[in-house]
């Protein structure tokens, strides 16, 4: 009965408008959501609308409690996985409360240092940090965020002691690095590369497993001194748990087709993000492995959300 019901749902789906629930208007997820809504409305044969919700967890709560019929979808970024890990009583479970649909984007970071730092590679930074434990620091846009966790993962894998200096946002962090207040940071390519070009900071590597079109010519952290290091923030589409697989596959098919278009890839790259594309199963496996990786990192480093 469950199989035939799911198949029937897939055949008749969609027969009314679909909503993509995301955070506040103007944010990164909102940008991606609007490209998706416009791009798949025609192929889906129904209007796809963006439903903006304020707050960190409200979009997740809205979709997790929605009917599992494919008419309420969630778009969420890296905090989707990290937020519950900092809570004793998590408001949602990213694995059990949602059905994965598709990986949308991959958010890499650039490992950059102030020009005064006497290191021209990741390997040299690690050697310098080991020679001067506790004397180097790195800036972040706030405790518990991607720029912080990327740095803590680097510290953990390299076995070094560098001091975390949190700021309130990306701009203060970048300003601090350019002024020499902090020596290094892990930051978004679009925010780093313009300052690299004018010589106000030095980019050493990208955090992805492979070189990135967002930072041409830069090696990976893994290849330039810390083998195995990879830090990529994931943005994806999720449906409520128990959504029929036929419905999920239909949405996945249309979004993957959209992400493969050259004009869409260009829009994403111009915005400083790499387009994704995956099967639901691949996203589900990635979520499980990333959640385990993050949980271990947070526990081992004794991190607490400030």
C-alpha cells in the first residue's frame, strides 16, 4: 500500500503551488531559493513561491511539521547541521525529521593570512604555529559558525594551538585581518579575493577537496600542507520526513536539471558559491557523515555556542 500510494502521489504531483521555506529575504539561501523558484516553476507546471521566515530555526520547524506531500520544501545551509549540535535539547533532528532531496551549493572558504605573517604556504603556517604555540590567532565571524569550525578543524588536524578571536560578522573579521589585528582567517572567496588582489591579505589555499573556480590558481589546504583536510558548507533542499520517494525524485530531477544549465552555474559562481547537484541518497549520506564529523569536532574541542 505504501509503495502504490507513493507512486500515485508522484504521478499526480504537483497539482497546486509549492513553497520553498527559507530564512529572511536578502540572505544567501533566499538568493538561491528565488533562482530555483523561477527556474522550476515552468517544468513543474505549478507556481513555486519563496516563503521567508525570520529566525534561525523557524524555517526548519515549519517544514518538519508540514504535511509530507512535497508542497513544503526547506532550503537550508551549513547551520542546518551545526545548530542542533550546540543544543542540549535540539529543536529538530536533521537526519530523522527531514527527507533529503538535493545538494544545491557548496560553500568553500579561503585560508588567508596577513601579509606580515612569515609563511607562504599551509605547511609553513603549521610549522610557524608549532614553533610559537598560542602566539598566532585567527579571526572568525562568530563562535559556532562556519568560519570558526573551519579553523577549529584545521587546529585539530594540524595539532596546533592558535587562538580564536570572534567578531560580530564577516566585515569586522576582514577589517581585523587587513589591519593585522589577527593573523589569519577562513573566509568566503568573494570577500577575500578582492583584498588579495590589492595586496592587503595573502590567500594560501581553498578548503575544498579540489581546486575551485572561485579562486583560480590556489591549491587546496589538503595538497599544500594538511593532507585530508576538507571544509565545505552544504546548502540543500529537504522535505518533511516520510515524503514519498516518487515526489522527492520529481523535485530532485527538475533541480538537478536546472543546476546543470550554464547560465545558472554562472549566476552561482558570480555570487561566490559553487553549484551542487546530487541524488537524494547522496545528500542523505553526506548529512550523516558531516553530522558525525561535526559532532566529534565540537565535543573534542569543547566548543560551546557563545
